[in-house]
């Protein structure tokens, strides 16, 4: 299935892109992060991240559906 | 009650005007400014980036939570994105309330929660030309950094070998 992935901050720099449409067999955000970490060498571990699906915080074990938009959220630093 | 982003300098006079209320006897603001040092390094500029679709939702939830916890009249938080120079305002929080106590409490609650929960990232540019994403680079390099700092601290103890 195809997913839309957006990257921010450190992960945007490490992926070398802001977004992509990705054909993947990953069925959960956890699987997807493992796949993308292997591809891009992300330095942040999954335990340091949160994940959003379709612009809402989501669990790592949520089932992904074709067309979902996924964003991995590195440690925040507003203010 | 709302939260929003600003691409340009925050207009504090216009923001304050939105919180005016004949029933409000107090108004409290917090301004976060770009400072020239952080964790021992000299900072020359900051870049803020946000996942705005989620950040606005989470920011509005925080402002609504503040209004539920404290009896305020109006509350507003505005956060900058983009590149900021020293002394620029990065964030503005304003709260009007019937009495000052609630205004202080709600303002503090909002800025503290925004810093912890809203998907906003800050890249610091340093005097020596380096740059780094706050809370991301250090923790990504946690093993070497943490050990290095610990070893350094121990080295200054009088009884250290």
C-alpha cells in the first residue's frame, strides 16, 4: 500500500526530504519506522519519538491503511 | 481561546486587543525571547519549524485545558516559525481574567504545556558555525555525551582518582 510520510527537523535533514509517497508492506507505525530507520539511518530511537497518523497522535501499534499520512515526531522544543 | 502560528514578528498590541473584556480585571502575558546562550554554548540565531496541522490542534487543546482549569476570560498563544535573531520574540501568551491570580496561573500553564507537547522544533545556530536541533542531537548522541559529561564532572571532585 502507499503511505504519505512527512519529515520534520532533524529527521527531515537526515532523510534529505520533507515528504514522500512510499510503497510499503509495513502495517503499523512501528514497522514503518524500522523500515525508514534502516533506509535513512535516523539517529533517534523509536522510544524518543511520538507518531501522528492523519494529523492526530497515534499509537505505534495502530493498523495503517492505504493513503494514511504519517509523521514521526522527534523530541519537541517550542518556546 | 486559541493558538496560532506567525510567520512574521508577533503584533503584541493587536494580540492584546483581542483579549480586552469589560469583565476582566487582570491581564498577564509571557514573552519568550531568543537568548544568546543555551547549555553553555553561544547562540547567534534560531530556526523554528512546526508540524502545523497537529500543532494548532494540540495548542488549542492546551489553551482549552487552561480555560477549564482556571476561570479566565480569554487566552491566546502565538508561536513564531522561521529564522529568528537574538532578542526576537519566539512566543507570546496572553490571558485576561476576572482576577489576576487566574491570569498568572493560566499563563504559566499554557507556556509550560506548549513547550512540552506541541510539535515545534528549534534549531540553534552557534557562534562557532555549528548548529543543532534542541533536544534531538544531544539525546541522539546520548551515550557519548552523557558519559563525557559524567566523566568531566567526576574529574572535578576532590577525591576523584
